[in-house]
C-alpha cells in the first residue's frame, strides 16, 4: 500500500509497492466522490506517497455532486486540475500542418528507411474501409519499439487504435504504411498487422464502485515486417538518443523521453503509477484502463499531441517502460510495457 513519512534513508522517498487492491478501492471512492475525476493513481506526496486524482475542471458540477476527500485509509489524496478529458491521439488531416504533403520540421513525419522508433505509421486498409480517407483525414500514430514476435519474425509495437483500427483490424492482411497518406506511395508499405490486444468496452454508466467497469491492461498492437532488414532498433541518428534496450517498471520520479511523429522528442517525468483511467471513447465503446502511469512534460511543456500515440516511453538509461496511448494536453497516459509484451507474446529486441 502507499507509504508516507520518513523512509529512514535521508531524503529518499519511502518505497511504495503499489498494492493493486488498495489502488482499486481508493479509485472507486475517489471517482465516486467527484464526477470530474478521470484518473486516479499513486504519486509522491512530500517524501512519501499517496493518491493523486486528475479531474477535468471544465465539467460543470453542482456542489451536492462533490464529496470532499483529502485522505483514504490514512494516505493523502491530492487533486490535479486539467481542462479536458483524456482522449486517444490519432486522427489528422492528410494535408496541412503535419500532413504528408507538407514539409514539416519533425523528422519522424517523413518516410525514412530503415524504419526506426518514433516514425509515423498508418493502417491504410482500415482508413480506406471506414471512409476516413474520403473525409480528408488519416489515422496515424507512431512506431514504439522493435520486437521479436511470437512468430520469430521482426516487428514493432504501437497502439491498437493506431495499427488495428480499434478492434477492426484484419490480422495478416491490413497494410501498414510509413509514412501515412491518402494513397499508397511507392515503398510506403513496411508491414502487415500481426496481432493486437482487443479493447474491452464497459456498458454505459459503468462505475468502479458498482463493479461494472471492465478494466483493460493495454492498448497495443504489433506489426510484422515485410522485410526484416528495413527495421532497426534505434532512433533517427541525429536525435542522438540511447537505443531502447530491455524493460523496467515506471516509478514516480523517473525521468523519461519519447519520440513521436507529431511532437518529436519530448522529455518528462513519471508522476503517477498504478493508475486507473476512464472512461475513454473508443469505437467499441467506453473503455477503462488500469496499471497505467502518468507523465508530465518537462518544465510544463506538452509531452504529447495527436499522432504521438504508440510512442515508446523510455527511461534515460534506455529501458522501455511503457507505450503512450492517451492524453489531455497537460498529462499523458501510458500502459506498462510488460503488460503489452505479455499480452502480445513478444519481447523487446
């Protein structure tokens, strides 16, 4: 359970094992106490730990709807205000700023070979069959990191909502492009959809307290390479970043970075772990997630924007800790990399 007070080791924070049963019961009470709350996790409180709730302060509420809560089972509860709900970060115009016909300042928006981490990707077939392309948009995200798939072949990770059409994807058939676009340009296809973690929606009005909220562990998908020699586990060389290697659990206070197709390289800090977030709108319905973690951009700068979904969250030592899947402009949410790898039966190269 969250611990607080002096750890007995100078200024080091007390260790927190993130007991999932206590986080769940705390989240049920905190979500129920304020309808504006969208996320509850474990974060630092002084030299110890407690619960942190992120709420959308722009949602109108009546005083009678809000129950003031400052602690749970003796552990402090803090609230962080944002101005919008968490959402997935994908759909963009085919033309204009950041589009494939516009020369952007972010290197990851261009076609690049070999395929490396952070580049723009698109499930072209899902965009075509759902009519997204006909509206002038495209559903794009980012290459997370390279993995060895259960087939033994090389591939890469991203989100289900990036490469698998929010459960609509056709495994082994959907063509994955890098970079994305309204048509398939020469050499753009870099793989096929290999597998994805199915998103499980909750019924309308579901809550944690009632036990009706269905909790997801990951928003993730895997792409199999059309040609293994096209893939490299690194970033664009000019980024001069450590190569993603190995995995670790994210802890509050960890310094991390991500490279994505829209905002490129950004740096931040993990502020919460063992986080429950929801509901987030997806095509199958409203989805809740558990075991996630929260990142805040360095010096108050945004950590991610639309198109950065699927980026790998990497510690400064190169350890991969998560996969970015949602944001609200102020905070960013990621699922644990070990949950992703276990669900997809693959490993980081």
